C-alpha cells in the first residue's frame, strides 16, 4: 500500500534535516543520548568516591566562604560543584550533575570544532561518537572532580577558535571582521576559564596565537610559504623571517587568518585576555572570612599552588606514567566496594578498542602533516602538547585520567582518518570501528558507571590484562 503524500512529507523533512551538510542535528542527538545515559545512576555511589573527598569539602567552603581548602587547584571546578549543591542539595546528585552538564556541553563543542576545522560531516559525527564512548570523557562527566571544567572549557575555546578564521567570513568585510573578532574573544574567554578549572591545558593555549602569527606572515607574503613538507620547509620559513616587515606583520588587518584583526590585537585576545579571565575565577576567595585573597597575594598564590602541586610524592598503588597511558596499560579504580545494595565499581580506563585503534590513525595524521596538510598536523601537535605536559612535569604522582586531553586528540585523529576514508567511498573501516567501539562500551558499561556486579570477584570479567588489576 502506497504511503499517502501527506504522510511522506514529514518523513522527507526529517530525512532532509538529519542529512543536511551541517551535522548540527545528529550531533545534538548524540549529545542528548550521552546526557541521558550519564543521568543513569548518577547519584550512585551515594557517598564520595576517589578525589571527591577533596573537592566537595572545598566547594562547601566556597558556599559559606569560611576559609581556603584544597588550595593547590584553581577555583572554577569547585565553584561548579558549589552551584550544584546550592541548586539540588548537598548530596551525590547535586555534587555530580554540574560535571555531567559540562561534559555534554564539551562534547558538543568538540564535535563542532571538528566540523568547522575539517568541513567533514562524517569526521565530525564519528568524533562525537568516539569521545562519548572513549570511557574517559564519560567517567569524568559523572564524578565531582575538576577535570571536566578544564576540558569542556577548552573544547568551547577550540570551537570558537575554529570559527574565528572561517574562509566565508574573510569574504565579507564588515560582518566577517566583527564575527571573527568576537569568536576570537570568546575563544580567549574559554581558554581562561579552562585554566580556572585546572592547568592541564596550558601548553595547548600558546598554539592559537603562534599559529595566527604564522598564518598572518604567510598571508602577507612576509615568509616563504612551506610548500616543502617536513623540517626542510620549516627551516626555510624560519630563515625567511629575517626579511619580514615587523610593523606590517604586527598591525596589518587586511589578511588572513582573521580579517580585521591585527596580530597585536590577536595577542591581546589569545594571550592577555585568557590570563585576566583566569584571575577573575578567584573572585570568591576575596570574600573568605579567614585569610581573604588580596590583589597582591593573588600572584604570589600562583607560585604557592605550583609548589603544592609538586609536593605530592607519596607513592600510590595505581600511579602510572605517560607511556603507559598511550598503550592503555595502567587504569585506576575510582570505586570498588559494596555500596548502595550491591558490589559496584568505577574503573577509570580508556576504551580498549578505540584507544589502540587511534594510534595508527595518529601515525596517519603525522604522515599527512609531513606532506603539508594542516589539520592532521595540528591534531598531532595538540596530542603531543597534551602529553608532554605530563612527560616533563615534575609532579611525581600521576594517574591515567591525566590522559584525558591527549585521548581527545587521539579520537580526533581516528575520526579524521575514518571520516576521510568514508567520504572517499571506503566505508567499511568506519562502520567496523563504530560497531566495535559500541560493543566494547556496552560490555564495560557496568564497570565504568557503578553498575551492580555479581560479587566481590565481579571485576575479573573486565581484567583483560594483568596490569589492569
């Protein structure tokens, strides 16, 4: 029986909406599914787990403004937890709900950043799916820690940075200039807020300004454009900088990557402005009843925070090193005990399939970058900067969840490779990867979401490697 025309019209409209070139609607659906799944058992365990024992009491102090607690970290993440407590109550749902919101917003922002950077619908949607199922983003969105405040704000900043230099904006003089500038200001704002959550993303935040300076010099023909891939092209560029006209480089506005914005102005929005926004996140500390913050003490406090970060030297059973994170060798238990009527656990580990599949994809991006492609090279650099923060960091006690940012760029490499292949007609690798990623996520879902387990030995079903125990 033929479907009536008036029935087919809504179906055609829905199909057109879901398959439009801009993947906004499918992205929102992925984010909505992530949020809904995150809500399940969000209040379990009903008591604090892992580092919540540090951050929830600190959030309570922010509410009553008595005195400093947990001074080794900035305040934004704890301010978010405090907002949850004020809105929903001082219980497990109130502690954790703000991070689920941040995780969902960050997931959306990351997918949109991939869309505007790559122009590939497939890569954007695959990236959203891979982040939602990489375990790390999901777990950190369901615990009252500071990492999601840092990561979600960084994702928002990268989204706005990608938007600021869109080619279509360069074609429109007035509207384009205004749009690019405001997106750049927003990028700097979110970068500053990311630092206000945690310092982990600091090495990445120097890159937008440096890349702007590079692209502006190339757009003005002040340097030799690196047509030769690899280090020889880079050396040519660096040598040619001696012939650049410094004033034109700093103050010219009629050139890419953002028309209407000079390099000097970009330095303001991507350099000084994030630092100012970061300092503003300390505003509540000025109202403590005991040892309130002062303007003079604000800068001294940053040095003290750094000292406190390096002072944690006591070994931990689940501590690990950066090279173990790459191979997904050493997870950490956030929870494993009988609580709320069942044996439950939260194992902080990466998705065993996508974390390993991302490594050859990262090599593929490195090869593409060597041959002169910008986005693959950028992903490799961002991955390296995220990891080098911990490789050279003097902090002796480190854990797998510190791999959070690097894992995001690893998933970006995998999404870009699979998306490119899909767009070129080679679909089976992408489909296979998505199915395997989902199967593994479903299989591990109980042990990453505090689900009920068969008993004390229930964790053994998930211990694929001896190093995971």
